[in-house]
């Protein structure tokens, strides 16, 4: 992995939290910041291709209308 240098501005409280986490975990502050940037990039990255989820036919024409009820029942909640 090639690293590039950049400059960011951060709140003093956030930097203090990063410094404390780095000391507690025995990691560098830069490592924690790189991990946070990576997670943020993954969260906002758009998919290049659709997920390709398969469709199915349940044969039950009322299924879509009853999904809330089915979920509540599966969670042990009364309808």
C-alpha cells in the first residue's frame, strides 16, 4: 500500500481521544487515523456493480402485505 501525505483539521477533543486510544492500544496515532479514514471511505464508496440479489416467488400473494406482522411474530412481539 502506497501512503500519501495530506493535511486535515480536527477538533482538539477528537485529537485527544485519538492520542488516548493510541496509548491505550499500543498503536500509533497515525495508524488509528488511517483506519478511521479507511472505514469512512468504505462507508461512502459507491458500488461499481449492483449486488445481484436473486428474486424468488413465494407463491403467497399476501406475503408483501404481511411482512411487518411476520417480523414482529419472529421477534416474539404481539401483533
